[in-house]
C-alpha cells in the first residue's frame, strides 16, 4: 500500500489549506457496479494536524468511504462517511471518529526475529504480482519470502517470479501435490525464519505488518501463534459487500490473548471458536511449535475435497497444546474479496465444507470430542443465530438491509449450509486417499 501520509497544498477561493491525500487500500481498474460500494482506505489520526480535508485517490464512482482509523500503531475501528467527489471534510471525519472506542496502546516489538513469509499460490500470477510488490515494501529488517507454487498447470507463476522479482529475499519452490496444507507444510520445511508468517496471493500487506507480527509474539510468554486484522481492501460489488458482512475476521479490532490457562468467559465454545481467532490470510506461527504439532492437516484446505478448515484446525491445535494464541489487530492485511456471484458461491461451498470437515475431525478424536460435545448446545445455538442473521447493505444514507428473500443471496447461504453437511463425507474420503 502506498504511504498514506503524503500530502499536497491546494488553493481554493483564495485561501490556502493543507489537503491530505489518501491512497486506496488496493488498486483496481474496475469501477464500482453497486450502489452500496465503498472506497476503502486508512487514516492515521496522528497525521492530521492542520488538515482541513482529505482527498481520496482513485475515487471515481464512489460517494462514500470506509476508513480504517488508526492512532499510530493502534487500531480505533472503522468509520463509514460521505465523500462526495472523492473529498472528505475533516469535520465529517472528526464526528465519525468521536463515536469510536479509545485505542488500546500497542507496544513496539523489542526484538526483530527472523521471519519467513510464506505465500502459497496456484496459477494466479496476475494476482500474486501485487501481493509480492507489497511484501517487498515491508518495513522490517530481517525477513525473506517463500513462494510455494502448488500443483501448477503451467510455468506462468514460476516465470513471472523469476523474471520480474529478481530480489534475493524471494525464493520459489514447487509443491506438486495439490492442497493448501501440502503447500504450507512445504513452506514450513524450507523456511529460514524462527517465525513463519502466512498470507494469501490476493492481498496487500500493510507496510508495518511484520513489525506488528513480532510485537504480537511479545504480548504473552510462550506465544506460538499470532493473527491479525484482515479488512476488505475492496467493496465495489454486491457480492463483495455480502461476503464482507458475513465474515467476522474483517472487523475484529480488539486485541486478545487466548489460552487454556485463562478461558474467555464470552466464548462458551472455547477453544472451538470459528472466526474468533482470525483467518488463513494473516497469521504467523513459531516454526518449531508448528513442526512439533505435525504441520497442517493435509486432509483439510483448499485444493482438497474438504475445501478449507486447515487454518481453524491449526489455531485450535495450538491452543489445545497449551500455547497462547494472540489476536493482534495492528498486524493488517487487506484482502480482495470475490467480486462475482459464482465466485462467492464457490467460496461459500468451500467454507461450509471445510467447517463440516473440521468438526468431523474434532468428533473423531476422543479428547477433543469430549470437550466439543460438552459445548454442543452453545455451538448449535450460535450456528442457528448466524444462519438467521441477514447482512446489512449500505445505501446512500448508510442504512438499509439485504432482502432476506433475495434468491441469489439466499442461494449462497443454502450452499454454505449444505456444504457443512457434506463436510464429514468429504473429510473421510480425503483422509482415506
């Protein structure tokens, strides 16, 4: 992401005032095609001294903006504001941010351990390019990048990385067996860092991502996993808006430390909590701990029959092994959600199947089955509540709702729930193979 702090002077009606220019979180050549579209970016309140307005770059077609509000490294939250003509008045921003909770102080990392960033990809060279460009701009003294080319159908990814990214920090290795867990395990084996940070190929990492990952590991002794915030980097289509509302990890701004030694009172299903810990697009593991746990379960994850579940499986196993898991929202990765209905439906099927497969794995293990069954009433109640919860579709006034009877969106939800039911069979078939 471009530096959000660059500014320019402009003269208007004979008065000189300072205008802060904000870049978009993610670049896109495609204009918005939905009335609820939002220009997405971030603003640091400590950089606003003297600024009377903010200019939103590349804002054609957007009349409202969603801004991630920060105070230095701390995350305050999100505001949704009017920005006609791509200009946001300072008074409008101040009014919106006044409603946000105070930022929790974030301590900078004392140390800078060696970190290997692992990014697994399959035949998506054009998307991967932007992710690598952002990774190379990271503000961190000691890191390398490992691209795992998983079961590629062509040499496009390999050729692109070797021709366009001749940087000694980047290595590319090939994993012929399809499956995200296989690819991540290959990355674990070849990593050089004491910490391995995982992200996806359809993201843009914040320039301070690895510094905040390192700070997350220092929040609690013995921390083995750190997850960060994954906000939507683009909301220009209705499908993106729907997905963004459905996932909790795009809005989780409260730092947390999860541990068996201190179970959270507000999570009765702990440690079997879908969405509470984060997502596979933004997490880091202590490499030795991850290897001692046997790596990722190769019966789970994209590229297999199950379609997903490998991330929540790893998060839960870390906690069950007695290690703290830290949610550190200041470690930010912007994610490009699927922008079409067919892609959204495919993702819903994968998420549902992965969830069903992971739950099956939990119930097949005597130890985890006992823990999970004791929490089953709470889990069922939460699942039904989520199923009935219909997402909000922003309008020009910031209110309004998706029609719960919209046949397209209702189909997405049905597909996800049906996929949950198919998850157990998919897991057993994948486990056998």
